[in-house]
C-alpha cells in the first residue's frame, strides 16, 4: 500500500524531501530509491509501487527540491541555477555537492528509520540491500550523491551503513546533458529552438519525450549518430505515454519547473566532474561506502533519440577506464520495446529489469 512521508536532510535549514513508499513487500527484500527527472514528479513511479510485492522490491521515490512536499530552493540557490554569469565555478560546485549530500542523507535516514534489509547471502546468492536510481535529469542528482560520498559532510557511520546496503547505482535513460556534455550540434530539441516560444518549450518537450521512436537496426549497429538524431518524428505505432494519463494523473505528475530547464547547462562542468568521478574513479569506487555497488546504464530501445549518443559515449568511457575491458566500471542493459517512460507504460518489464540487476550485482 502506498504511503507518503518526508525526511529532513538538513536540520539547520529544516530542508525536507518528501517521498512515496510501497512499504515492505515481505520480511526480506531489496529496495530501490528513485529520483525523478525534469518536469515529472515522483508520482511517475506509482505504477512500480503496485508491483512491489510481486517482485519483492520496495519502491521509495523522493521528490526533488521544489516539487510537491519538498522544500523549494531558496533565492540564492535559484540564482545559482538561473544566473550563470553571477556565480563562480566554485559556487556551482558547492551547490551541486549539497544536492548530492541531501540525497545521501535521505538514503541514510530511510535505511535507519525503516530498518531496510542489508546485503546478505542466502543459499549462495546475494539478497537484500538498496539500489539508488536516477531517471533522466534525476541522474545528475544521483551522480552528485555518489561522487560526494567522500565529503567531510558525510560521517563515517553513514559510509558504513552505505557499505552494508548500497548494491547498485542505476542510470535510467541518461542523455548526454545529464553526463555533463552539450547536445550534439545536429540534434534538434524543442528546449533549444529559438523559433519556439519560450513559454511553449517545456510543454512540447514533455510531449515528445513520452513518444516512441523507430530506429533502423543498421543505424544502431553502425552507431550512426547522425542517422539516429535525424529521427525526429515519433512512431505512430504506439500512443505516447503522455496521452495515457488521466487528467488527475497529469496534474500530479507533470510539473515543469523553470530551474530544471537551466540545470544541466548552468551546472555542466560540475556535473561532468561528478559523472566521471562517480562512475570511473577507481579509488572512490573501491572505498568502503561503494565497494559493494555496481553501476548500470539502462535505456529503452524506442526512447527519444538523445539517449543513444549517451549510451555509446558511456560505453566508450567504460572501455577507456577499463583499459579496453568492457563492463568493469559500468554494465549496460537495453530494454526492448520501451521508451523514456518504461516505468509507466511497462512497469512489469521495468521491475523485471531491476530484479535482473539485483540478481547480477556482485561484490
């Protein structure tokens, strides 16, 4: 049964993050803590909640700052996001670090408050533990969390609890902008088109991002970025996810915030640093807090075109970090027939994918 709650992640400022929770599906289970993306609240994960018992996975999805129930950004924080020229690179790094620390504190407190099952062994396989999942823009926040697990603001006690619980970091549908890179020059995006009125960009984005797209298999196998990015028109073969929402669901889920549109551009440099550190810094990855954690890149093969360049670039970064060896730092899954909203349109296939990730995670 779905319940709601909030966690105080900064006592001094009384900053809280609200969340939805499926509750315990059994006595022994795995947990996924999910962080939503741009323009869509944590309610977008509600269809996973109803599958919690069947897959024996507890679903806990927080709302980022500014979304319903969570503390809005204060004027200074809003300024860092919106006014690029007014703030130093260090201001931006500190802002980004603080968002990551908030996520880490959230994880640590739910582990303690709800007595989440730690990682253990049962009949020769690993059970229990927690995965941190970022979806779309939410990946920027989970990367900031993992990259700052060595921060002086995080206690040794917290790191010990992460060691006992954190099994996976799932990057669900990242775009190049969520790993700190610019959109390819030959890619059309409504959020960057000056011919589209600024007031209409977010709305058009939320429609196109929920569509399905058909890609030529040869284009995919050849890693033909130009061919992929020329796929602008959605497929008519399946109704876009946006059009499956009731009016009530749309009101609850679709929440465009101005700061989300600026986030990945203004904070591009610290975001890139966090991506490289969180995924490929061998010292950090082998540290106490993260030594039991694997990293997974998961995308649907009918998603918005911008997921493909990111998929290939992360594979290249993984091979480079592994000195030619693939899968040493990041593992990859393509989910057949799914788009950017697989957790809404295909909740069973999505939960099955998560179960596979837990079953594949290793020390």
